[in-house]
C-alpha cells in the first residue's frame, strides 16, 4: 500500500500541465480556483487575480463553466461550489498547483483500497482481499476521477470511511500492553466510533446531500449491534459536523452553502480583461433578485414525471453505453452476486443496496436531463459517489473464479479508461472516447440524454434526425441535408423518426475510385457500386432504404420517437483537408443528401401539374414513334427537375377500348433546367404506339423516379383518343429484316 501510494503521489505531482489535460472540464474551474484562492488569499471571492491564475495555469484554451455566485446583483462575485474539498486540497495546491488536487485524490484512492483490503481480510486471505479491493477501485470509473479536480474521490472516501468505521471489527493487535489496550478501547468505544463515522459522512453529505440516504443502513447496524446510544452519538456528531462546515461557509461567503440564498451561473473565461463585461451581461440576464436562481429550488419545482421516460432512463442506468451500472462497475455486480449467494439474509446489506439505488433513482426522477452528471462525466458521475458501499456487501469471496471473470469483464470495458485517464488522443476527442471500443457497440446509446452526451453529431430534418459519432459522421451542410460518412469503415448511425418509418431516400455521392457502399437499415440490406469515380469526377446514385423493424423507442415528455439502426459500410474514401485549419481532416467515403421519407416525398402537394396543351395526332401506325409537344404548369410545392436525385420526367400510358392498360409507364422524356412553382414547362414527349391496331387512349403523365407517377398521387393527366392503324407492308418488312 505504501508503494502504491508513493507511485500515485509522485505520478500526480509530476504530470505536465497544461497538456494532461490541456484545459479544465465540467466543474473543475471553480474547485481549482477555490483551492488557489484559499491557499494564497484566504477567501472565496473571485477577482481579477483569480482569472489571471486561470490564464497562467491553462493558457491554451478558453475555460468553460466556471461556476460563480452572488447575492448582491453581481457586484461581489464568489465561487459557486461547496468549498470543503478545495479547503482540504489547498496546502497541496499551494505546493503543486493543479497537480496538488490530483495528489490528494491519489492518496484518498489508496486509502480506500487499504480500507477495502482490511475489511475483506476478516473473511478471506490477504491475497484475495487485496485482489478484490484493487479490482473494485481500478476496474471502475473511480481511477479516472483521481485525475479530475473535483470532489468525487473525496466524497467516495468519506462514504468508504464512514461505513468502514462502523462495519469493520477493529481488533486489538497481538501482544498489546496495558497502555495500548486502554487507548484502543477509548478510541474504539461504543460512542467514539459511531461519532467518528457520523462526522466523516457529513464531509461527503455537505457536497452531495443525497449521501444522507446512507444513514439508514449505518444507523440500523449500530442499533442492532450496540443499541440506542451509538445511534445518538452518530446523529449528534453528523449534525455538529454539518453545522461546523456550514458555519465556516457562512464566514467565508455569507451563506451556509453555495446552493442557498444566491444567484449562480456558469461563465466562459476567455481572458481576464473581458470578465467585467461578462459580469455585466450576467446582471442583465439573470434574475438577481431571486434567492434561488440555479440553486436547490429545482428539488421542489414539481417537475413533471413521465413513466415512459423514467423506464427508459432506468434501463440506461443499468446497461447504457455511457452510464450503465453493469459495464462500468463489474466488481460491484460481483459484490451483489456474492451477497445473494452468501449473505442474502443480512438486513443491513439490503438497506445498503436500497440506499445506493435510491440515490440513483433520485437523480433520474429529479434531473432527468442530466441524471448521469451532465456534460462532464465518465460512467455515471453522480452515482460514483456511492459506489464504495457495494464493497461492504461482500464477505466470503467464493467461488474464486468469479473474481477472475470480473477482472476479465473489467478489462473488456474499463481497460481504455484505466490506461487513458487523462482522455484518449483520438479524432474528435471526448471524455467518452472509450465507448468507441468494440464491446460498447452492443450497449444502447442513451438517447434520452443525447443533448448532454458529447462526441455525437445530430442532424435534424422534418420529422426525422440522424445521429452518429463525430469521428465517423460529419454534418457537412446540414441546412441542405448534406452529411459526410467516413470511408474504409463501418459507420453506425441512428435514425430517429416522429412516426413509424416506411422508407427513406438518400442521394449518395462519392469521389473515391471504385467505391462500394453497403446499407443495413433495421435488417434491410442494400448495396450500391460506383464505377469510374475519381477525384474531381464524382458519381451519384439515389437509394431507397426500407426498414424491416423498429429497433427501439425513445421518449421525451412521454411522447415516443421511433429508432432504427443504420449501418453504412464504405469500401474506399479520400481525405478532405480544411484549408483554413489543415489539422482538420476528414476521410470522406460518401456524401449523403437526405431526400425525404416516402410518405413525405409521396405527399400530394409534390405531384401537381396543370396540363395546358398537348398536340397528339389523331392517327398513328402500330409500333411507330411520334412526338407530342406539350405545355404544363408546375403546381407542385417545390421546384422540379429532370436531373439530380429523384428526378421528375414526362411519360405516358396506353389504355385500350375495354379500359385495360396496354402500356403502363412508357419511355421517359426529360425537360431542361429547374422549374419553380408556377412556371411553365415546354417539352416534346417521345411516344411509341401500341403493337396492335385499334382505338386507344393516350394518357400523358409525369413521374418522380424511384417514387411513383403523379396520377397515383392525385395528379392530373392529359388524355387523347388515337386510332392505331396497321403498319404498312414496306415498314413491316423492313422491321422483319431488321
């Protein structure tokens, strides 16, 4: 343990910053600056010198989401997060700057591993206990949060220590003398230990009040073992500790906590000189006279509850791609299984489980838009605070192979996090880059919180949206419905539709030579091939994709959206370099232009032509070719063209005297240019006469290729009766000789 502590501590204080990481994220700016302000100024007032410190330490990029607060109309600006973590980290921050906070986290991380090993050592060998405790904390998002300048590790350590003090049976060392015996009994008396546990849990509850839910299993365990006296000691100590912490906060800020009696806001810091203007903007925008702006009032605002949304989020809570309990906490899952196998009669254990999951449910119900921790998170950042409690469900670790299995699953899902705790250096980097690894594709993407999950492009169209990873899917010209899909790769997309989808149309363009594109939309597979495409010589095709099933449903305010998996496998690609910023490169496989759904494209307003005239002959010979000059007015909702995707062309049908169709969909004739609504088309339709003589009706019609004829959707046609005479002998012979 000493070696591990020394390794992580020296690693923490020597990591190069800025660079690992290059800037601050989530709530780090406030906690970092509070630690420096307490260390150097002895206050929590945010002033110009604090902005200068931020610029000096992280000069490469602007800093987002510096949480500030004020209670006097933003004349006096204070840091808007609880101070405790920063206060404890202040001495190390004074010595090592931002790395000082990481060093504190590293020491607390090792302390949790030590407590877990000691606790499990009551029931198992030292080796097995150490293996379980190491895996429990390393093979989870916990190790990543060691390198965050936030209080997650601090809160976890408070939870861990509080339960450890109560649930672990401290025994007198062998060969202890009388003096040590008296001291030991005094420290670990019936009231001292509970009081210490209550005071420690208060440290975490001050930052995250919902951790108070853990009081129930702790108090039950104390009452069951020792009676009422230790329960009272625990309660009194926790209340006194919270009172002391609130008193210190009042002395520093004038408020018992940063969440009461203030207006709060996150600001973007570009440079120190611009901050006065930012503060003036806040004064205009925020309700400065309100004492609850962006504070705890949201807990009592009576937010609407929708069962479909809740059940969807509950599923994500357990097996979501970015937040799931099962993939991100495999040793906690093993702890639950071992509890059910060996200790399922323990009421304390069931209360621990209930308290832990009650905390998770609280966030899902009260803040459904970011119950996972908002824009900055790895796994479930809010739930990680209570993660240590699962270790105390374990007694006997048997069968032993389950531990090996949990390690294997941890390597499968958590390996990328453990080995890139500062963030992976990947295209379009994000804190969630690990989800690009192979096993995560089998887990559902959390669509209900898609607005707060970074790393995805979402392109919206009327009644539909496409969503995909930013490194593989680029919203190139979203207003024109144009996106880019990566080449030489399989790109998974999600199609979200307001109504069940019949089919959708895309124009597919490529510049890559001899490209091949495979589409799989909800089990329906389509393949297209491009021959002859080279750089600066594009090729395009129109493709219709028809899903076989609805893959998922997602909900927003109880309203469903239908989700379809769309996989696009592109054989080749070519590099596109942004000349304004050559570091931005995208390997384009194909360009997709969304054309619409079949029900949208097939809407009647897109199939309206007014036929002004048609000069059809009264007599024609069988099998002959003739032209029919026409004039029509475009009464469609939008312009029409005979080129490009889903072109509109002119055609015809033949009907005999019995009303039977003889020819349906004759040869097509295009027209020039793009014709806007209200404009007239003048063209000449090439018509081939029927093979047999008789009287026929020629029906002139228009067609939208790949979709259907105008007449099928209520569009007008032009009809002319024509007598078809037999071919002359000379013409017949010439045809036969041909």
